[in-house]
C-alpha cells in the first residue's frame, strides 16, 4: 500500500472507532496485514499535521525456524525414528534405519533412547513402549499458532535445539489529534516570494520544523594522494628558501619548450610520436626578437665556446605550439626574465603537469606531474648540485643516493639519480639532474660566471610507493576508486 492509502486507512478507521488499540489488527483492501514499517511513515506524516497521536507497542513473540516448521508438519526426529521401527520383536538394524531415514535417523536415535522409547537387542533397534506422545511437535504447533507457550520454559528449551527464536514485533496504538480530519491538507514547507506578495503566508498551514534535528552531515571534499604528496614537497622547497614558479600555462611554443633549452630541431623528442602538437591554433609568433636570433645562431653555427649543431635552424619549427613536455620550459622563461635585470641569486621550483604522447600502461600515462628545482648563482659547481640533492632527498626520508653520468641536450654535466629501495631490495631511478649549458644560458643575457644547477623527478612514483599503489591508472583517471581518496591519510614523509 502507498503512504496515501495507509493514511486514508488510518483516518477512516479512527472516524469509525475513535481509536486504534493495535495497528496489527489493521487489514488492507486485500485482507492482508499492514506493513508496520510502512505504516510508521504514514503515522509520522499525520502526526506532524496534528491529525493523529500514536504510541509504540513492543511485543515479543516466538517464531519457528525452518526445522521447527518441518517438525510441526512431519513430526519430531525421535518420533519419526520410533515410527520407522517395526513393532515386532526383531525390530530393525541400525544400518537399515540409517538408509531409510538418513541424517534424521542419527538425530532421532539419541533422543528416542533418552526418552526410553527404544532399545538395542542384538544388533537391532526395537520398541520398548507401545505408543508415544510427540511433545515437541505439540509445543511447536502451539507456538506457531499463538507466538507463545503457556509454559515460558518450553520455548527456551526448544530454542536450544534451534527450533524457534524470539522476535520483537513493533506496532502502534493511534488516537485522534486536535486537527483530525478525513481530508489531508497539504502543508507548505517554505515561504515563497508569491506568498509574501499575496499575503497568503498569513493563512498557510506550514509544516513543523524540528530545530533539534542534526541533519545530514555534508560530504566534504578530500585531497587526492597526489595533492597530499605535492603539498609535502612544496613545504620542503619553501623551508629551503625556494620561490614557486608560475606554471599555469600548459600550451607552450616549441621555442621555449625545446629551442631555448639548446635542444636541436631534429631531436627525436620533437617527433609527433612523443609530443602533442596543437592543430588550432598551430603556431605562436610572439618571441623576444634579439633573443630568438641569438638562439638561432648558437644552434646553427655555435657560439659561447660551442660549435653548435651546424644545421639550418627554422623559425617555422620554433613557432609550433604544443602541450609542454616538461616544466623546464617554464624554467627557461624565468631564467630569461632574470637575465633582463640586475642579477641576484635565485632558487626556483615548480610542481605541475606535463604531457607526453606515450602508450598508457601500469607505470605510464599521457600526462604526469614533474617536480623541478633550479638554483642560479655565480661559482656553482657539480659538488653544489650533489650536496643540495642529498639535503633535499634526505628531507623526504631518502638517504641512500647514487649518481650516474647521463646525457641531456641542455645540461652538461648531467646525472641520473638513483635511490636504494628497501622494499624492492635494489637501486631504482628517481630523477635526473645537471648543470645548464652555456649555450642555453648565455644567449639569454646571463653573465658567463652565472651557473645554474637543476634537478627533476616525477610526482607519481613517490606517491605510488607511499600509498602502496602498483598501477598508476588506479591513481589517476576514470579507474580511480573514490573511497581510496577519502580514506587515505595525509601524507607525511619520514623527515629527519
């Protein structure tokens, strides 16, 4: 029955009888008992309108289990065993009885012996009484019919045999309220603009508000594990005196992403298989003219102590727009701006997304977050880079480091960074580093004595290790389990 039908049934019954002593007696139009849980919703709605008053009635009844119902229908196990044994002096063998009754025979034999209904003679079972009274069947039948038993000890004993169980039954007594009526008036929930304009609010029947109700707790937002680790890294950088670079520009020109970093235009990284190029707009044209010419010259014929790459540098390649492949594109722009004013030592860092045209698998996505640090000062050397990285990674709880020589187009010397992974029991690569080349820095206008050391690492790998995530697609993308984001604790590196 619907809520409206239940409300109508309650009101019409009250109109005829003035009260309802127990709603268990209510019957629907189909003659079936009313669902008390559904009825409670209807009563609450009517009580809110002061049309009825109701009280809860709690009753405990005994209900038969499946086995108990079977005993009422077929007899107890012990009675079935007794009936299966012939009345003759020979009786029946235990094996034959077992074949005849199965598991029921096993259960019934013990109780039949206990009741002194049967005994053993030779290898057979025989009756030792002429007739029996199947008391469990009689008691269970009474319980099934009335929900109780005259002797309260009986249901308790039958419960031990798992033949019945106690259930709590909730019902209600109902009386008329001060606003009793057979017609249910719709109550207004809120004062509307139209009510205020017309004055209808003065006559409207408003729904009562429960100002003591706590309400539903709002589901607040949760920080993604990447954002937790990112914030931890940001605090390390700030603690070490770094300034955060503005990285809110995902689209870059090939000039700032590649050319300004002294990366040749024939480099494989510029291939469409590795980089996402834009179609519309496809090119950018706003570059510092003098700087662009110096970059063109150092690529084509060399300069600043370098022979360059010796190829015909094309502006058309530099103008191509792309999704930045590394945040070093931002670093090159920041260093160029630094060169346009009186030099002072700086420490820059950034943590933001970059994009690579890579095949997605368990450890690679087409986009990821790069953590980058850059220090510019006069007289810096490779030892400063190694010492600084040891301090930086130690603050992350990483103390075992190794450095391996490597090649990068825009750093010389260059080093890959390895850390010993206690869980895997081996050295794993965690980042890359180096000193920016003069071919990159001097065309910007920086003093030849200025050295720039830099290093970078991914954000996803330390996050996956920290949170025990094996597949990167469970960290980012449509397969992410939102419960994982809600339940994971705030990240904290094992700081020294």
